[in-house]
C-alpha cells in the first residue's frame, strides 16, 4: 500500500456501483468503500475486493455500512428509517454491522462507519439508552478487529454528538466528519462543529451542499458538487489543517447520472488538490 500524503484526496464509493478500476481512473489512491444493506458479504466477495485493492495499490481507509430500508427524502423520513434509531430494524442492523466489521477485517481495514441516525437529545429517552448500548456493543466488536467505529456527522449539532460519544465511553468510537451534512440538515456551521469534534475525527467526507429552504418544515438542503455549495472548501481545508488532521479527504458525491457524478467527483478532486497545495 502506498504511503498517503497528508489530506490526500480520496473517494467515497459503493460496492455494486463503482468498480475499483473506475475509482482508480479518477486519479486517487485511497478512499472509503460503502456497502449497501443488500450487498453480499461472502468470503468470495472479500477475496475479490482484497485482490482488487492489492492489484490497484489502493488504500481503503474505511468500510461504510448502509442498511436496507433507509430513505433520506426529508428529516422525518430520515428519523423514521436511518441507522440504529428505528426499533423494528435495530437487531437486524446490529447483526449487519458486525458482518460489515468482519468483512472490513478480511480486507485489512482499520475503521468502519455508518450513520446511526438522529441521536435523541434527551438522555432519558428510552431509544437513547438502547442506541447507546448498541453503539457500545458495535464498538466492542470493532475493537476485537482493532478497528475504530466512526459515526457520521450531520443529523445532530456537534455538542449533542460529542455528549453522546462521551456517554458511550469507548476508546475506539470516533467520528467521520461530513461538513455538508451539517449544512443539509441545518444543524450548524460545519467549521465551528469541526473545532468541537476535531480530536475525535478519524476520517472526512469532502462533500458540499446548500442549507435547507426556510419555508419548508422538515426539508433538507440539496447536495452540490464540491466547491458549489455553502460549506466553503477553502475554509474546510484550512480548518482541518489547523486541527492537525492528516488523513485523506474523501470526495463524496451522489447524483443519479453516473457519468455526471464521476465528472463532478473528478472536478472535486482537482479542487482539493489546488486547495491543499496553497
Ligand atoms: Mg457523508
């Protein structure tokens, strides 16, 4: 595996959508692999991914878990369907997260991550305690593989996430910092959030987006190509550098049209390269 440069651009990509050779053709040597809830996590699949990673000399920094039935249409739908919060799918998603951790271990990856959903703000809430216990168990499972377990930022203000992580109290529980989510969910200025969360940040999504419309309750902001939204990439790169972050900046960008998506990811990588040099 190549030694990565500080804040080297990488890509967040998905099994079943993005071939590693296509990701590599974007000019990156590192990234994060997302596994949808229906992706088969067999021994054979792990062997194939391992061989492809070795062949492409590609460093995978994180394996991300997504779950069947998740829907990011608007805030109430996210609350109802995403991560560890919905009760009906909690046990099944816990098992799946262990499988993702085991799969990542077979690939030699030292970090897993996911959106756990909206963390309840009230510690007296029954879901709060149940989700805290689940995050403890997942962290402990990941620790047996010497992995960190990173929570994606965005659905809650930085202080709420920090308080929750302290309450979970596991040394390998960390943060995958996604500045755009803070904007899309309207949970606070991402750079201010980074200052609060920086010591726990193990990985970063370079993503951009606009604030939610003020006149539509529950609406989320719209994701935008890197540099075209409200995050302020120059400010982000500077803040990460000041915080001492040295890991890759993984461009995350989702649009339906794959050609457009790859083109915009490539532009994002170019933008980061420019900003990192300055
Ligand atoms: Mg993200």
